[in-house]
C-alpha cells in the first residue's frame, strides 16, 4: 500500500438494529479519537479559539490586496515546493507537517499564501506516519485519469488529491487547491477550511469543482457511501466575515439530485461572491444528504482555483454563477443494506494487530477484507462463530472487514501494525 494511503486511520462503528450501516470514513476519523478511543470534547479542554476566520500563520506578507487580481496556484511550481506522491504526482510538501503548535491540540499549523490570500492548513503527527490533515493544500496531481464512469480509475483514498478535471483551470499539470473539510464536533471541533485576506476587499468569485475521490463516491458508491440517487445532494457553503462578523453566505451544489435535472459537477464552475461584500476572511463548509450516525458518508473534499479579488471598475463585470451542468440519471436507488438485530455483533480482536486477528460473527457468514482504497484482499465463508485469520503479510495500515449473513451486512475496521 502506498505511503500516503497509510497516513489515515478509520473509526468504523456498527450500530445494530438500524436500516443502514453507519460508518466514519477512513480519512475523517481524528487520530487520537479513532485509535486511542479518547475523543476530546470542548468541556475537557476549555474554550477553544474559533478559527473560522482567524489564521495563526506568521507567514503573511505586508502587501494589501490589489484592486483587481485573479489568484491561481501556479507559483507553487519551483523545485522543493512539492513532494513526490504516487509516482509523478505532487502535493504541497507541508501537507503532512506543521510548524506552529496549536495551544490545545497535539497538532499545529503551517498555512500557505497565494497572492494576498492566506490559506489555513492543519496537521497532526500524534501517531507518527499516520498523520491527519485538513484545511487547504496545493496539488498538481494528474496520475489518476478520472473517467466519470464506475470503473476502477481514480477510485479510493489515493485520489484525494485529484480534481475530477485532472488539473486546475488552465488544464492538466496546472496546480490547484484541494480542501478537506474535516470538521466533526464529535472528534475535532474546529473548521480549518478557511482563508484570510491581507487587507479587507471585495471578492468577485472563484472557480470550484469536485474532488475525484468525492465525485467517484457520489457517482458509484463505495464501502461507506451509497450511490447518489433521487433526493441526494452535496453542497458547498462559503461564508464571508468582516472583523469577526458574518457578511452572508453563498451556497453552491457540487451535486444535486433533488429536482428533475440531476447532476454531479465534473468541470470547473465559476461562483460569484459579490453578495458577501467587503470581507477580511472566508470560511468554507460542506454538507451532504448522505449522513451517518458518526458523520458524513460522502468524502468531504472540494477543489478551488482562480480566486478573483477586488471590485475596481478595471476588473470589468463580475460574471454570474455558472449553473450549467451535465445531467446524470437519477434513478431511485432501492438497494438497502440491512442489519438484523438477531445476528451476533461483529468483533475483531486484537485491534491493532500484528500477525493475526480473531473475527467473531455468525457461522455461515461471507467474510471479506478490504484495504483503505476499497481493494478486496481476502474472502472466505465462516465455518464457526470465531475464526482466526493470518495478516502478517499485510502492509501496515487500515483495513475494513465486512461480513454478510443472509443479506445482513456488518462492517468493522482494524489496524495492521
């Protein structure tokens, strides 16, 4: 398994007696809560800084925002700016590290600047190689040609740094920003998907598109999320702030199956933000119709590029929001995964494990093991209520165990040390 895939852990919780399996996606579980079982709550750590519109970076430059400028991420091309990830593909070299220590949490910040915009980025190295990140990073990843069909291309966690377009607004190999909205009050109660401006300014708008990992999950379904069907939606909300007060919000649906014209965004789309007025910061939020007991089932990623700052007449007219979309079939998904309360609860011990695991489930269950990218590693029919499996040959990382007993499906994750 490739290095970056190993940098995530999963808290995968089964709730019996429900009509669906509710799970926390592997990239979304905060490390200390997921592995140590010790989720921190606000009451335990005291008041926390609301970082929706506050940057802790000391990397700001003195220059004010210009009267008119379109900010892209091409300045991130010099040697040393990227690290090699997945062969020829590249992401910002600070994606898995931090410089400024958070005063409460074990992780910290190393924000980055593009033009007069300062993007918040957070990482936590509590568990060594299993590093958590959220907020914004920069990518020019293009090694995963992402078709829009439900084939094997660009599936799974390894495509988290890819836009569905394969590049930025200027095409393949053009850098763009990937955002992971990791906010989950149960595990990590701060939204780091924010940016601040060097000086208050109007923002004409920006380009957005779907992340490839999120797109393929919505289009095709995966181990955690169902294939989008009639009634489903995936929404980006952008909120403006001035001196800590909200100036308004703008919503943009990255997927919308609630009407007769169902779509999932698969190209760069312009979003007009002039209604927010003069702002000194922006916060970004994602919401999805596919929610589980432990948070969203849809991968909470999106991509941005080409932020246009300033409202000077020299900028010209700010274009209206682009709501033209390629349509998809919104057939109702009638397939349901059920959990029979009479079926014995699935358990995996020890967890984490080094050489073997013992699985307890119903005799006769079909047992399967998948890696974090959704690749099937093993399958067998259980001949007893307890079965021991050798895992010494597995690469270190997170795996998902799935059992199916007469149509009743249960899932649980385990860590191979």
